C-alpha cells in the first residue's frame, strides 16, 4: 500500500484478523516489531496513546499521534 512517498511497511494490532487485512508484516505489539521503520502513525483508542507513544519513543521512531495524546478524567 503506497501513498505519494509513503509506504505502509507494517501493522501493529493485537487482533490477528485486523493484521491479516493488510499485505504487510503484522505484529501484536510495538515491542514485537522486528524491522526498521522510518516513522509511524499511532491510530489507537485514546487510552492506549500514551503507552504506545512511549514504546515507540523508546525505539527512537518519529511518530504522528492522533489527538488527544491521553484521556482526561
């Protein structure tokens, strides 16, 4: 899957059926990703944004995070 200079390289989703919808490597969690990435888009439910962003930041991956970065109480 490509879009003007960007190529989908992997999908991270805990649901195996969701990962199977794409013709790219799929992983259950960010720590499971075993390939280099130029960056990522975090499109997760709001309660998972902070954890996912922290895991990606620990790997020094540039990222775009959907807003809000975290939920409020």
